[in-house]
């Protein structure tokens, strides 16, 4: 049985393995987004599907962002209250 030095192994292959895992995760995320776009356009047609996707993006970057910001402020106040303890 050949003993492998773990530090040498990580130096040679560790970053390549981590880069591969990161690439797979990124590919899965982008693939799911691409599949969603394909499914919406296939279901509603090019014009209506594109319009629906455009409206979804506009909503996500306007109203959706405000909702998430409000939730973040409430959670920050609840979990990180900086008032002095009694």
C-alpha cells in the first residue's frame, strides 16, 4: 500500500477538485435557469413567454428587492439589537 502525503495531494489536486465542484454547482444553477426560460417560452410561446420573463425580472429587481430589504431590516433588528442590556 502506497502512503499519500495529504498536503502534497491537496497542493497538486485540491484546487482543481474545488474548481471542478464549483463549476458543477454553477453549471447546475445556470442550467436550471436555462431550463426555466426554455419551459416558459415553450409553454407560452416566444412573445408571451418573453414578456412574462421580462415582467418577472422587473418584479424581482424592484418589488422583490424591497420586500427582501424590509425582511433583512426586521431580522437585523430582532437578532442584532444593539440596545444595552438591563
